[in-house]
């Protein structure tokens, strides 16, 4: 075997390994039913053991730039696989709605998301949550500002925008929504300092925001999964006494209710 062929095989193996790290297992994909609404593809994970007599919260899961398109599969990220695990579904029964967009999240997407949720059976309208990483974290900030009264809680990860992005968060609009923000302090893509500023602004206006810094972490997908699983390198601050002190993210998320005074 000549050196060129050898290194091509090494590179191919490395790329396959990288792809495997990114891949969502087929069982998780199968659990997320494929649908479309007004040309917006979306995947829906339904509550395990659905009971029409119960009411279920909804997690709106916003993908980042890597999930853009119309194939109705790339928007599923590692946190979607986590939420599809049987024990998680037993402990936290809910809908998980994962829409797919080919552009930044905005008003048109929000209207479609709300229409989809409106037609779901047995939804607890006071427990609609939203989360996302990178472009999805940016979208979490955007959609909550568009309709602050709709969401019960929000959790953006690395959502402060690119270095070139101008300030786009009006904390006065979202100060009464329980937020838990996550960001790696070595993020080279979406500057950590911009989320720090949002947090400081929330403290200034008496907002309801928890802020977890992943010490030494950059921007990649594993950082987003830590939001759900936790990690020893996280340091969490709170904007004030309104914040729910619950340290476990999933417990915190599911305890929030719309219009509650945390």
C-alpha cells in the first residue's frame, strides 16, 4: 500500500468516526414522527403512554445552522436523542416538537409552531417550553421576544449571536419568562461575553435568568447536550431571588408554568 492510499484511508476513517459522533441513532429518529405544516418540515415525539385524560407540556426544540434544510432529519440533535430515551420519557412525559427551517428563526416560524401545537391533543398550554443551541439559541431569544406571553420557560445555549451580530435582545420584553442560559466561555463563534451582557441586563431590570458557564468549553454540539445532562465544569449564577434554585435542568424546566412568579 502506498503512502497516498494509506493516508486517504486514515482520513476516510477519521471522517467516518466524526460522522458517527454526530449521528442520531435510528431508533431515536423512528420515534420522532415526520410531518410537515405549510411547507415547514417537523418531527414530533409524542408522550410515552399517551393518556387523553392527562395534559402534557411541549418542548419546542430549535436546531442550529447545521440542521438547516428541508430533509426533515438534520434538525434532530443529540439532545433530541436524549429526550427520546425511555426513562426520560417516563420521568418527563411531554411532546417534543422539532421544526426545521432553512433560515434564521423568526415570526413566520413561530406562527407555524403555534398552529401545530394548537392542534395537538391534551396539551398543557401553561407549560410550553423552548430551547435550542447556536442558531437555535438565537431563535429562542427571538421567538420569546415576539410573544413573551406564550412560553413558560426558555433555555438558549450559545444563543448570543455571531461576533458581527448587533444587540438583539430587549430584556424588558422577556424579563418575566424564566430563562436558563448556557454558554462555553471559550466559544470562538458566538462570543460568551455577549450572553454575559444579556445576563447583566436581566439583573439590572429584575429579570428571571439563570446563567451557566461551561468553563473551558467552545461551541460544538456536545456543549448543547450538557444543558440536559449537566457537567462538572458548569458554574451557575442567578439574576436574583425570582430564580428557581433547582439545580437539575430537566426538573427546573418541567416545574415552570406560564405566568408563575419565580
